[in-house]
C-alpha cells in the first residue's frame, strides 16, 4: 500500500515540475475529460486523497472550491499542507486496518459499507486514472508526458534508481 502512495506522490511531483513549462492559460485551458483542465485535475487529485484520509480518521471533509486555487503555486502549497497528514496516516497503515468498515451515507440517504483497504486502493487508483488523462493532454500539446513507470523510482529497498 505504502509503495503505491509513494509512487503517486513521486509522479505527482514530476507533473508539477512538468507544469512549470506551461503558461497559466495552458494549465487552465478547458479540455475534454478529467476535471476539465490540467490544474483543476491536479487540485482534484490532492482534494480526493486528503478527503478520503480525513474521512477514514473520522474528521471533516475538505470543502474548498478550485476557484481559490487557480495557480500552480497555490495547488502545490495546498498539496504540501495536506501531505503531512496523509503521509502520516499512510506510513502508520498496518494489516489490522485493512478490514475496518467505513459507512458512507449517499445523497439519497442510502448507506454504503466499504472496507478501509478498498478506500485506500480506490484513492491510489483514482490518482493513477487522472495521471493517465494528464498524459493524453500532454501528448495533445506535443509534449512528452511524465513517465508512469514504477520500476526504477527507487521505491523498493532493493532497487537502484535507473529509469525515469
């Protein structure tokens, strides 16, 4: 579990650096898919990750609007603020948490039950899904996307970082 979160954080940071080469107009340009723009999609990734972690801890959800974060620096700053809490939760994850139940009340009043493990994996997959969208948009701009390769990122204690 921790490996995939660390992978997502590394790839996200690579995307932030990639975004530094684009104008604010390009970052905010409304595109098909994702959350509409590159920057809004990155904001959404950060928001969803932190929100799920907060909910698993029994804390309140994040309710901010993207309208207050329409710059790369603001999204990165928000990510840095949220990251400490997320990383602490992820680093303290253990097998006993896997099957704890989370009860989610839907807008129509129905209650859905999921395990914490499912929610953690959903959070990981959610980011990977949106990173794929960013890759498609990058190619549409004629730019090379960030590598999605997990291998070579030094995430295993036995690996050597050789590819990026």
